[in-house]
C-alpha cells in the first residue's frame, strides 16, 4: 500500500511541474508573441500548430533569438519578426509551449 502512495505522490508532483511549465510558456507567449502569432489560427505570423509541425526545438529557439539569419537559412525572402532577448528559462518555456501544439499522429496515419 505504501508503494501506491509513493507512486501517486510522484504522479501529482510531476503533473504539477508540467502545469507550471505550461503556465510559464503561456505567460511568455502572451508577453511577446500574441501580437503576431496565435496557437492554432493564422495571424500575421504562422500559428504554433504549423511551427511545431515543421520545426525542431533548436530551430524554434534560433528563430526567436536571431530571426533575420535563420530566415535566410530557411530560404525565406523576407522576415518581419524582431529578435527577442529572453533568458534561458523563458526561451525554454516558450519553445516547449510552441511544441505542445505539435499535431498528434494517430495509429491510422502511421500505417
């Protein structure tokens, strides 16, 4: 019975950690990204669903910190995104938040 309590406690603690990380990512999004990006709808910039489907965490972080050069590497003809100076925690939080919108692949799609 004690083992179940430990397992239950671990699940609760881990779940709380995930919730805190998601809340921090949403806070960064609302502070810096909301004006041009939306989670699932096209705005001035692409939605997070599109970004998450196409880009790795490294590419997302690079685009946030150095969009001018990364746009050239991606082959874009122009770039309207300004660079953001986020601390490591903010950068990690927004990257995880964006990637949380990655489309789920169903079992049917993998066959």
